[in-house]
C-alpha cells in the first residue's frame, strides 16, 4: 500500500469531519478529472487535494463516498477496476481488491458509481459534495436539490497540520531551499531564465519531487510581473533575477522566492530595495506568533515597506497616508506592493482557510501547526504610466518568500537553509558550489 499516512490518520480526519456534519449526511469527494491536451496526450495528472486529505487515493479516477447514520460512519471508495487492455497502455491499477486496504470501509468499481450513488442518496437527508472538480459528479449533482459544500468544515481542519504533515512540509521546504541555492551557485550573467528554471526543477526531480506550481524565473524587469512564468529571456549582466519556485512531498507544497543579482553583486539601488524588503520580511516572520491575527502580519510588513518608501523618497507623505485605511491598506504604498503578505500552505500552494471574510475581519487567528508564507515584495515596472516610477529604481522587482510554521515557541522558518542575507547571496551566486 502506498499511503503517506497511517490508516488511523485518515480515519481520524473522516471522524472529525463527520462529528461536525448533521446526522444522516452523505459526502461525495471526487478526484480531479484528467484534462486532455490533444488527442491521446493528457496534462500531467494531480489528484484532488480533498481526496488526498480524506483517503489518499492517487489514481486518476476515483470517488470517495462516506455517510453516517445512527452514529456509524460507513465509507466506500469507487475506483477503476483492473483491465488488462487499459493497463497495457497506462500501467497496472490498484483495482477494487487492492483498494480494500485504503482507508474506506469498502471498495467498489467506479463503473457502479452512478447507479449506486443515485440509490444511496435517497437514504440521506443531507448531500455534501464539492462541485467543479469532476464533470460526472457535476452532472449527477444537477439532479439533486439542496447540495451542500463540505469545504467550510474541512478547510479549518486542513489548516492545522499534524506532526507527519509538518514533516513532509519540512522536507519540501528543504528540497526547495537547496534547489534555489543550487541555481544561485550555478548562475552567470547572460544565463537564460529557462536554464535557472532547469537548475531549480532539476534539483526537485533529483530529489524525486516536482514543482508545486509553475516556477517563476524573472530576470530584470520580468521580476516585476507577479505571475510571470514564460521564463524565456536572457538575464543580463547587472540585472536581478526573481525566482519563485517550490516543490511537493507527498502532495505537500513548499513556496520559496529569492531575488539575487545574476553577477553576484547588488548595485546600490538594488541593495536599497532589497534591504527594505528583507526588513519587512523579517518583521512579517516575527509577527507569526501563536494567537496573532492574520492581518497583523500584513500590518507588520506594510508598516516597514511604507516607511521605507518614504525614507527613500519614493513616497512623499506621512506613514498613515502611505498605508491608507488601516483595514483596507489602500494607500499609495500599494502601487509598489500590490499583493498580500502571504497565504496558508499545505496540500495546495495557496492552501485553504486563509484570508479575511469581511472588510473588518482580522482573518484567522494563528495557532500551532499552521504553516503560511511570508512574502513581501516591491515592484517598479518601468512601463507603468499610471504612477511615477523613480528612475533610480526603474525595472527593479524584488520579493523574498519563506515558509513559516507557527509554534508555541514562536515562528519556525522551514526554508531557513535558503540564503537571503545580502552577504550570503553575494558569496554563493556564481560560486559553482
Ligand atoms: N508562488 C505563488 C505565490 O508565491 O503565492
Ligand atoms: Mn506564495
Ligand atoms: Mn511563491
């Protein structure tokens, strides 16, 4: 059996979930559909994260169904049956007999799913499923009235990691950190962004891992584009390169950003912005304390960045004016720092359970076992005409991102082996080690 957790960890998740669902509920969790690229070529398959969380099924078809009645939880995992003709092309399947050792009370062929589920649904008062994951489930759901979404109950559970989940995330952060380090060491001016991508992702693959989101490798001005990932330009001597790349271990993500001069030496303007972003990042990490609010982390990074922008003469106003409304964060510092300070991290890179629910909500309160990113940045795209971009900083884009575990003893930086101090970076870039 190829499961990253003991059966008891899955059944414990299922029990905790059903303890919060009403009596007489049925839960239907599909895995992701395969997506066709063309003809018989499919996009790389990634199992659905809720499926991974509740029963660990990784094949590219499958539905986990569970229900409760009179306090008993029963579950059934519908899976593709063994099929020699298909297995010759696609590989040997676990099959219905094999699936019986997965964390479900029973297993059945997915070929029976539609007829079985229509019979089962009639026996329960509440139907919970996640729409938009599987076309066939969406089609069945059209026939059912009053479908409920289980995510508001599962997401707070996923937000707090168990010790085994933390261990996988530590591994993902360590592989990610070493991948960034390897890319820094092996860079020289005029390197292609794609070559840096290859260093980073090659290291992921050497560690039997793979990316958790498409790697961003932005040289020079490309580093100012928040979700740049074409990675097809050459990085010129004197330019910075922003590398935002992370990997997965057992489905659990890391998400790390480093920005460094491709020739190994920061220019003065680059250094000024880098030092400011690093100061904001360290303040954001320090704010990651047990029982702190989500918003307090954003406040910590925002105050440093806004004050620094004033000090550097980029903004000409008071700190309060630069930040704007202390709830909305809508002041002019947002012209240069236009994204959030971070997000939860887990089975999804932008993991569940983050953000604020309303304008004056302070977001989730942090507790031990939560893992989130802290990733302030400043971006000065030369082509912007809506604001004045100071000549001295034109074309600079800098973000620094680490993965932080909340503990009773304060924040633990899971990606701490990835260099980020200026002296460390200048030592390692181009060193070949
Ligand atoms: N890699 C996407 C992000 O940092 O949120
Ligand atoms: Mn991130
Ligand atoms: Mn990132």
